[in-house]
């Protein structure tokens, strides 16, 4: 065997852009802000994370809303999620027809100073975040509102010296940031630790998130 370096324990991520996001996102934004304005009617009554000032979290049935813009986004998200699962698991077209999806879906509206603490999503296999509006990024706050993922190799930086201090990606010890663009969808394993850094824009950062778990119908 010749010399090689392999990423033995890797974390799969999937990303894509909604083709007609410029047309759909203003509809999503208007709908979400109108529902946020109704307060408790659409707010999550039992949030699993401590809610921070400046963050509004909806209840978990967003993709059940009949509004056309929501259903168009749902179709895009489930299509990309199905494509990711089929590729990574090697499922055939017939197996994909038998796949059952279960989910929680919600939106976040984040304003100046709002953030989400580091967390995972237990009892789900895949999670996703779609960006409706990333909000403005102040020039002196480049990490404003970024979605930050933490390296799951928790022991990798216990001993650092000149032999491993500058490892290149994907072997590095640090974090991985997503600076969202409007229309961007990110899919990731639900067990991966992540957080949203404090947002310092003077407008709104609007995202839609989901957790999914699956079953397989008998053939």
C-alpha cells in the first residue's frame, strides 16, 4: 500500500441554495413576522433551551401551515434531505419510496443581542437550517449571527505541540462557521454540537429549522 491520509471519522454536511429564493423569501419573511407579532399564539410554549432576549422561537409545526410559501419551502427541504440520505446510506429508489419522515419544524426571529446557546438535538438523526434573511453584519462584528459547529473530536486538542497545532481541515481542532446567505439550506447530523453567535444587526435574522427522524415501511 502506498502512503495515504484518510479522514476516517468524518461528519457529513449538505448545503444547497433554493433556486427561487429571491421570490420566495420576501413571502416567508412577511408571514413569519406577522405570526411573530401574534405573540403567544405561535410561540413555543415549552422551549427545550433557555430563551435569550432578542430571540423569538415558534412552536414546532411550521411545515404543517397550509400557506403556499411554507409548502414550497417544505418541498425543497425534504427533497434535499432525501437526496442526502439516499446518497449517504446507499438507498435505492424503491427504498426511498418506503422511507417515512417525522419532524419538528419551527422559525427563529433574532434581533440585536440575541443568540442561541450551544446544544444538540437528541432523538433525531438529521437537522437543518434554512436562511430566510441573514440580517445585516456590522463591519466590526464579522461573527454576528453565524451558525457555529463544534469539533466532535473532544480529545483532539488535549495535547498540542508543533506536531499537531496547525492541522489542516478537516483534521483541525477548531470550529466551523456558516455565514448564511438568504436562500441557503444546511443539513447536518442532529448529534453535532452547534450554536448561534450573538447577532448585532439593526434588523432581523430569520431562519427556519427542523429536526427529523425516520422509519422504513415494510416492502
